[in-house]
């Protein structure tokens, strides 16, 4: 884990309220793996609010560059959205565990609901570059909120299969991403899902839609410290209380006691 102040390369709104920030950060980019996250100080170092860092998933790495994808949901992320090229961002990471691919898996199904696309693209890049047959299923409310297809051009050019679903039918398949998941899961050896808590609850409540395939999820939780000190991120699991920041954020979907998990959307900074 390193704490660095990294210059912003670019910071663009690529979908409504969703920003893609590239940082020049070789110290973290060189060691980060898909599923991990960084804690971002969303204020000037001599400022006092918001006090806590904001956890953001590793969205992409490219050489010494690190990409973060974030939604503006409060004061901290609004401050982040206003940063310009050359501004320094204080980040801590990489943190947490990571997605794992079983030795006998060849076909991977990645499922992203809403901003769950943030960690999923890192895994898509990783898997496709290592020769896995990879399908990325992206779901959101409507076409105007869809992750831009152009961001995936390179991965698609080397074999990534992209399927999209929108609830209003304005792009791709019409309906919830979970319906498309049920159709695609039989062809996969392993499944990875990232999205809001209601999506996880829907999947865990109807485990048949996974076709019996091993499934990992990436949990989002409010975090105080990000490295196991404050116990502010604990969730109940089959293995007892676990810290999302240290034991996760990646868990087996069957291990989490979903009814005990608090939706982190409440109280975002
Ligand atoms: Fe402090 Fe996880 S955020 S222990």
C-alpha cells in the first residue's frame, strides 16, 4: 500500500454524472489487480471536509497510468469532478483482495449493473489479454446512462463479447440485467457480478439464474479507513464478520448474508 499524490492526466464526464479520471500513478498502477480499490482524498490536503477518503475501484491500468470511474454523488466526488489536468490527487492503494479465476475456467461471464462497470472493465481487460473467452454483460436504466461503447473498442478488437441490456429497452435487450444473466450463465464457467445491492439480492434470492456456476461479487461499502483499522465496513458472512476493505471487496456470492448488508448508497460523501 502506498500513499501518493498523482497528477491528473484527464478527467472527463463520459456519461451523465459519471467521470473517468486518468492519473499518472506508476506506484499503484504497476501493482494493482482487478477488484482492488484505492482511497481517494476528495479535498485539498489542508481542507477539512469531507474528512474521510472515498473508496474507488481500479477501473483500468495502462502502463503507469491508473483510471478511476466515479459517479458524482456528493461533496467529495463533486470536488473530484472539478479537478483539471495537472492537479494532484492524494490516493492510497492498492487495497483489498481481487477477483480470482479458477484454473479450469475458460469462459468468463462478467456482469455489470450501473456503476458496477467500474471494477468490471479492469477484469475484462485482464481476462481478454490472457486469452479467456470473455463476455461482458452491461445493464442500466436507459441508453443515455450506458457506459460508452468506445471505451471498450480495444478489448472488443481482441475478442471481448459485449452484451447490453436496458430496463426501458432503448439499447440492447429490454429488461433487467438479471434476466440476461440467466440466459448467458449456462455458457460460462465462472461468473463475476458488480452492481448495486438490489442486484445482488435479486441474484442471491434466485440462485438458479447463475446455473450453478461459481460466482464472485465486488461489494461496495462505506469505508472509514480502507485498510482494516476502523471496522466500519464489516458485513456478516458464512465465515463470520468480515471487513469489506480487507477480506473483500470480492466475495463468493454464497458467503455473504445479504439481508444483513446495509446499502452504501445511504450517506455517501
Ligand atoms: Fe476501516 Fe474497513 S474501512 S476497517
